[in-house]
């Protein structure tokens, strides 16, 4: 996977106004690669999305740390 700490079937939520780019080290890891064999879908909404109670129960509260250099 091109993103750290994201497994098959997970989704990430990036609220509007929070800029981000590739995880540290992923650009270097991709040099010479021909393909990733993965699919990413981005949804840009006109109205805010709200998390359900069930989604909040399974939220990974440490995901933000995946952007930090190791």
C-alpha cells in the first residue's frame, strides 16, 4: 500500500482545509515502480459528511501519527 497504517478495506477522512501529501518515504519507495496494484477513490462533497456512532467506535485515533517521520 502506498499509505502507511492503512489496510485493505479502511477509509481515511481528511476534513476540508487540511493539506497533505504523500507519507514520508513513499515517494522514494515508488522510484522505479511500474504499478501499485491498488485503487484509491476520493469523494469531494458539497455538504459535510458526518460520522455515525458506529464509525466513531472503530476510529483509529492514532492515524494522525502515520504522517510523522519514524
